[in-house]
C-alpha cells in the first residue's frame, strides 16, 4: 500500500500519548504502516555495551507509531486529510498531494 505521508513531511499526532504534538517524519515503513517522527513517542530502551555504545545502559529513542494516528500539516499549519490529484506538467502526468482543508498543494 502506498502511503500519502512521506519522509520529511511535518505531521501532527491526533491520538495516543503524544496527541497534539507535531514533528518531522524521519522514516516511513509502508509494509507495517508505521511512521517514525522526530521527538515523538520517545521510549526508554536498555542496551548492552557495544562498539557504538561502550557504556551501555538506558537509552531514550523514538519508536514508530501507526500511520492512522497522524495527519499531515497544511500550509496554514492545521492538520488535514490528503487527496491525490493528477497534474499535467510539461507533457507528463504526475500525482500531486492536495490538502483537504484549504485545497492547496502540499
């Protein structure tokens, strides 16, 4: 399934513990329908000492949240649903994402 949210987009969390927060999308996993957002869903994880982390211990890291719990932020700064519109640009058709709240291109 192709998701309408892409890496680098700004999204708002609409449900869960982090409801109301916004952040930038770092990673999208389309198969699992999960999105990793910067500064959202931070959890503590215990790690063993390794070459990268010599000390080991408890590390805070972002965990992915489900696709349905976020909405894209439009140009006005409000959460919006997204529609896809076919646009003709230089004799080539391409899909363009449109914000449902104001009808502008994202």
